[in-house]
């Protein structure tokens, strides 16, 4: 699978596309359409914020111990947000990802003692042997956002930003805002590798969305303190993945630039290519992935595939780690996993299923399942220490056929 380095023209195009979205409009509409969180008292809110900050810090040492990653590195900032604050942060993250000069978000100006946690390296007694959009999710129905969403496909929206080239910035902002409104009630936590840490200026901020975590733990009827630590184990794994392997950030940026660049095809060439693909006997993916395969140029689809494989690895590795760490630190981990997986598989209305497909949420859920199965088998076969070779370079990332047949990755890389 070839990998063309993005040209200066690609980078300029990405910036111009990002500038065609009015991010202040996106944040404003996202907050206006987002649903209020669960009803909680000020005492419950403050206690949840404090516990989540503590959980994110406590999760770091066992995650590093299990993964063998990020030995001796400083533990970066964690931010606990409400839904409106997450919308602001997500809009700012998109600007950073697209190479724009994002102005400081309202989150960055919140009192540090109320919203953030930043501490030193874990205790030296922790044994570490080696060298993150993304998020745990649970879908919620949002009529206002669903009715307003028209063109940006959720977790895959980065691959379609180039379609906004001729759309006024305010319209692009409105579309982005309706998507952010929907996701604001779906995201439990997120590691953002692009936005600078307000304390150090280094890229990378971990965010957890308190109202959503409270809502889900109530719905699942699980022990709140255990569930909060369990979620933080997943998100901290993403933080460790990027902290220990800085090249991942540039790898993502390079592929995003290819995905959002102009393929240089005329309309007739695109139609000819799609028609030929439809008539071909060559197998295609189903659903949203198959649509991307048809609509993108071959080079863009290769970049899209690399991003899908990276996402599958990141999410599967985080799911593996949260369960591996869990029994020693989360007493009710088995009950939490059973309840959480049951909610992921719960039946939905036809409208919900269509909307989930459009924004790529089902594809995201598949990443967790396929990625965890891959990591489980490789670690079970060769151990975590040898598995860490996967983080060496782009060449050691799993290929599509290796995700379902992990032995092929073992034979190729180890």
C-alpha cells in the first residue's frame, strides 16, 4: 500500500477547507442544540468532577505497567467538561487538526483547580517495559441535531471536509455544529492529540465529559466509582499511546491531509471511476466504508484505510488494556463490561440505525470489537512486551487482512 507524502499544496488546501467552516458558528449552534445533561445537585457534580480527575491520574500507572509504554514521562493534563464545554473544545480541536490558529477555548480559561489535573511521573515502583476521536460512546437520540444534520458523516467527517469547498463558511459551521450537538451527549471521554496542553503548550489533552458518564452509569446501574475509573483506563490508554509514540500524531496529520486534498479528478473522471467500480467483480466494503471506497480516489482511499486501521488498533488496544487492568483496580469490571456491551448491542429504531450509519457510529463500534479481538490474540500469543513492536513505525501497523487474521501480522512483523 503506497503512501505519498502530502505536498505543500495539500497542506494549503487543508487550511483553506478548514477556513471554509466558521468554527465560532459551529460552536454556537452545537451548544444551542445540545441536550441538557442529567439532573444533578451541585454536590454531586463537584464530587463527580473531583473523582474523575483523581481516576484519570490513578489510571496512568497501571496503564503504563500493563502496556509497557510512556515510562518516566510526565502525566499530562486531564480536563473534566460539561457538554457545552466539550463542544467548544471539539471545535477548537478541529481547527488545530486542520492546521488553523485556534483561539483559546473557554475551557482553557477555567480555574485550573476546578477542571484540570496535572501531576508528575508515576511511582518508581511501577514496572514499565517499553517505549488516541478517540472515545467510548453510547448513542442518544437528539431530534434537533438529527433534523439539522445534512452533510458531515460523524466519525468519518474528516474524509468529507473537501466537499465543503464551495459551501459558505456559515453553512459549513452550521453543519459542523449540528454534528457536535449530537456527539456532545454521546462522548464519554476523548484524547485530543492535536490541541496544545494549556499548561505546557505540548500537543495532547485528555477530556472526560462528566454529564455523559453520570448518565450512562445511572442507565447501566453500575457502581459509579468503578465505572468512572474504567472509562478513564480506556482514555488514559489513548493518552499513553500518543505520549510514548509521538510519530502517531504526524502520521494522522499526513493521512488527514491526503484525505482532504483535491484528487485532481474532473467530474467525468469521477463518474467513470465509480461506474467502473460498480460494474467490477472486485469485492467492496459494506455501508459507509463501501461508500467511501467508491467516492474517494484510490490514493485517498488508501489514506482512509490507514486511518481506519490506526483507529481499530488504538480502540482495540484501549479496550484490551481497560479489561486487563480492570480486575486489579475495578472490582466490578465484569459486571460493567457485560452491561456496557449489552447497551452497545441494544435494539434501535430504524431512524436511529440510519442516523448511526450516516455518522459512522456503527463503524466505530466495529473498531472496538475487531480491534480488541486482534490485540487479545496477539498479546495472548506473544505477550505484551513483543506486541509493543506494533508502535515502531507506520510499517508495523496492521494491514486490513491482518486484523481478522492476527497470525499474519505476527509472521510479517515479529
